[in-house]
């Protein structure tokens, strides 16, 4: 594993429940488009890679697909088992998954490439386990993203918090532009054909306290930043967050947070 992979395991260890209560609803927004891109329908043999709290698995099963799921974090795998009883869910991590060549008609990975240190190798693995003619569909967060994606980071910066030294980034040699062109080129480089890539934009609505709960609980890299100076730093960032929330607060009191992602698909 790369240093980034090691830090990702540390970030997500034991945080499945906190993720499910907070950021999972945001990530579920792209699921219908992701399944459409993977051509998931009744009878499709689908693997949900990085299944998280099970949103892709549940939606695909609802379409009549024959679904299996895998996640690197045991707590996430357990959450998907609870959400989708009867679905086979394994623990495994990219770029080596516990499935034979050509096992699936389609593979879907919702915001998974954001969390691997070698994205190209991960896509090569997704291609390996997909049958000839099958589809691979993935999403990532776009960079630059929507203004709502920067809210908590702006609060942490205003509070003087700095990224922990142990929190690694993707090695430059393995990184790629996080936009439609960059992700599309990565799929092509992994040997996929008929590649299509597009930007998805939407406004995510959330209660301000609920939105803060994820970072405060240490969820994702932003959560590690918020907690980098202990309770005092969390409190300082929260004060800045409360002020910045005014930019995004609707008349009803909810936050309206613009987000932007990239969806790409390719054929084996």
C-alpha cells in the first residue's frame, strides 16, 4: 500500500456509523446516474465496490440486479449487510479484490477512487473482474468543486488548523486531474473503451448541526483536519463554521450546499 492508502485505513477505521449518519446521504445523490451508466437492470451481475452504508447495493437490488458488495472497512461491510440482508458482502481493498476474472456484468464504484493511492491500478482491477462487453462506472469529487464542498475546510482554515503530518496525499506519479477530462483519460489508460465522462452538479440540503456532526466525529480527511488540535480546535472551527453557514442558509434554516462530482463509464 502507498502512504495514502495507509492513512485512508486510519481515517475510516471505526467510522462507519458516523459516516452513515452524515455524509452517506450526500454520496447517495449520484447513485441513480451511476447505475444507469453501468447499465444495471434486472439480472445484471453487479459488484458494488466500496459499498459504504449500502446505498448502491440497495438501489441496484431494487432494480432486480444480482448484487455483491465489497469494502475495505469491516464496519462499512457490516453496514451494507444490515441494509441489504441476503447480499454477499466481503472485505477487500483495491487494487486487489477477491474475485476471478470476468466475474461481473458491471462494476460500480461510488466515490471510491478518491480513497485509493493508485487510481489507475484500481481501475485496471475493476476492468479485470468485469466480463468482456461489461461496464465499469465510477464517480469522484470534482476539483475544483462546488462552493458548498469548501465550507468546513474554510472554517478550519479560519480557525488556524493545519493538516496533520500523517495525513498523506496521493503521490504525484499516481494522481490525475479530478475533472471529466482527467477521469475519462484514466479510464482509457486502464484499457476501457467507449469511455464517457461528465460533470454532475446539485445542491445538497442539510441541517447545519447535522452537517457539522460528520467532521466533528472525524469522518473523512476533513474530519481529521477539524480534530487536529483536539477539542479546543474543534470548538474554534465550529465558531467559524457557524459564521460561514450564513452564506448557505435557506429561509427554512437548512444549508443549501452546491456540490460537483464527475461520473465516468467505460466498456470492457
